[in-house]
C-alpha cells in the first residue's frame, strides 16, 4: 500500500520527464497535452483541509496529511493526468507537514502523475530564485512538474522561475484570472498607458498579464509552452483570445464553486486540444475516504469533462 511508504523514500527524485526529438526535454505544454490524451482534461486537487481530514476520519496532523495524500495518489493514478497538492495545508504542520508533502509528491511522480505544486509564490531577485529552486530544480526534494506563482510584483520578476522550468520541461502557472470574487476588482482594473498619468483606456490588468505570457511563450528567453495561466472556469470571457496563450490553462471553479463542464468547454472552446485543465477538488474529495469511491468520483468527473470538451 502507498500509505506504508517511509517519509524519506524518493525525496530526492526529480520525476520522470518526457523528451522531444533529439533528446531535449519536451515542453510543459506538450507534456500536459500528452498526459491528458491518455485520460481526461482534468486536474485533481489534493487539499487536506481540517474539515476534510475530519470527514475522512483522519487526525489533523502530519500523519493525517500523509495518509490523505497517498490515498489520493492511489485513487487518481490512471484516472486523471495531473494532481495539484495545495501546499498551504501541508505547511501549517511545519517540518513534518512538508515531509508529508515531499512523500506525496514523490509517490505521485512514481505513479506517473504530473504534479502542480499550488504554492502561489512570487517575489523579486534572489528570493524568487530561491522559490524557483525549491519547486523547480530537479534536485530539490520538493520538485514539481509546475508551480503556481503570483505576478503582482511584475511579470519580469518571475523570470528565474521561467528559466529554471524551461531547462527541464517544467512549467510555471501564473495566477491571472482567479475564480474567487475577491480578486476581480484588481484583475479587471483598466491599466493606464498615458505618459502623463491620466486615465487610460488600456487593457485590463488580467488581459495585460495574459498578453505578456503570450509574448514570452512566443519569443521570450524561456522555452515555448513553459508559462501557463490560471483562468477561472466560472468567468465571462475577457478581450484576450485564450487560444493564443501558448501555454497550459489551469481552470478552477468546476464543481463545488458552481462551474459546469459545459460552461468550461464553451469558455475554452478555441484553445488547443489538451492545454486546458479544469481543476476539481472538493467535488471529488468529498467522496473519500475509500480509495475506490475517490477513483469512481474522479473518473465520473473526467468522463463528464471529456464529453463536454469533445474528447
């Protein structure tokens, strides 16, 4: 059983990576598309909140986090292409919680799952370099296939993460259009492009960020397809053409937040096949704690999304 693994097992493994022709690492967007083609357009959250731990009959402790995470890995392997551990739920238990996260991520890699660390990091200079090293360096015990980041100190400040991810076929997913209503005032704010500082009629903050990601994927110093974006599946379309992004779109909001598979399929209809990952957490995790029930719930959601997206 996965739950019997020791915390130290495989902590320093970098995870399997696909390769393109010539032996170079496949880009993150290509790796996701290949994984999706084998199962469903879906990302399953691993979110061991206190409420879910209690609901599963597990202790609110590092041991509870480990058991929760490994059951998720066992259930999701072969059923979904990508998992997304929510780092905060592990961090709150300190070093023991981080150790549990390392083991869950190592087990997920061994099971053939792509792992997005939902860490939402973002800073400047050497601090951003350290964040990038923690989550994207192949020798790090916390290495993931991708990490979520926040862009509000400037998209350029995230370059260390873009560069390190590109070197090994990993990804960086920028939180641009979150599904939570609290973020909309900032994300929809219109940018001011006038030199005198007066009111401007530029793009919204979110569309400016999406445009910057598109440009970096097209001609930036990092590999094409390295940079993705969080775009809520419950939102109305903005002016930006999402099909032009050139990277993976992580789309929260389906399920417990009220979004439907059909609405997500309409919002992302023009995006290249396999590049959109509707993210589902509570809607699947509520089926636990039994591994078989989790697997059935994940497959049911995956089948619904596959039908909606025309797979």
